[in-house]
C-alpha cells in the first residue's frame, strides 16, 4: 500500500484487492475496532482503516475541526491511488465520511453512515465526562475490560493500552471532549445535501442520536437511503452484525459491480 504521507503510522491495512474501502471509527475508538467487519469486506476490495487524529497510533496534530479530519481521509484515499473509495464510518467516522464525500466527490464512490446525526447543537460534553470518569480505570486486565463493557467488551478491548499500572483508554479524554464539543456548536446539513454518491444511513433502533434526523439525512441527500436496525444500539455492526453486513453488501454489490471475489 503506497502510503507516502504523514498518515503512514495511522493506517491499518486489512487486506483485499481492488477498489479501496476505507473504515472510519467512532469517538474514542481506533481502526482495529473494525476487525470483524473487515474480514468479509476484503471480498469486495482493498480494505484499510484510519486512526483519526488523537486516536490509536495517530499523532495529535492540528486542531479537532471536522474539516481537518476529513482532510486526512481525503489524503489517505489520494495516496492509495486506487480510484474512488467506499467510505464506511461509525458515529464520528460517519460524520467524517459524509463531509469527505461532500468536499471531494471525485474521491468517493459511496458512503455508509452508521448511527450519526448532523445537528446536535445544544448538547454539552458534561454527560460524556460523567460516563468516562465512572470507569474503574486503570482496568487490571483485558478480561476486566470485557466484563465491564459486556456485549461491547471486544470493541473496547481495542480502545485501551497497557501501562505500568494497568489498562487505560488510548485516546486522551480532554481531546475527546474537545472533539465532541464542536458537535454541540454547529450543524452539518449543508454537507449532507452535497453528497452526490449513494449514501446509506444505518440507524440503531436504540440510537442515542436526535430522533428523526437520520431518516431526514436520507431524504435530503440526493442519493440517500435509510435503514433502522431492530434491537441495535449505537454500535450497530457489533449489536446486529448480520443485518449490518447484509445492508452494506447490498450497497457494495450495487456500486462495485463485478469487483467482488
């Protein structure tokens, strides 16, 4: 994979050949949270994940403005030089996916947005602070991480690192608060309306996003579609992996005809 830019250490190559499929994680996560999804995606193209700035192995560079995260995604796709990419983004990654598609339409073939809304103005990071600070950090073992987070235990195992006293979240909490704070101060509808490629919005039945917005995204995007997944929470690809896979594969079969293995 000919990554020549400053993003080199932030990219995870999951394998596969053909058109690029770029995976973008949510706030607090990292590219490797997509491991299980990446296994079946490699039948459709060259699958890569990007650690967003301030997450995983990515350097803390620049600011936390949404457009700068999208700049990084566009830089990655350009460096791959394999043609327009399908971008699949969860939560924060979904926001970065549709902003990238709106600003660089020539780089994006299709977008999947997993449980993210464009207008969360008025929300503050106070709830986030209380939640994160309630964690029993440091965790004594990865088994404790899995036990604490239950059904999402494997997901959160990817988000921690071992230090001298135990396991801590890789991302810095103050960075996360700064990133999320922007979402409470602005809206991103204009970018939704500029996405010309197919955009699939996958919403969990028990979403934490403002009601109705994800359906409206599909209506306001020129080529949008919307799916509510029964029984799923915010991390749909972990809660209902079979439905998530079916919906994504249907889109890939449409936009990457004849390119699957």
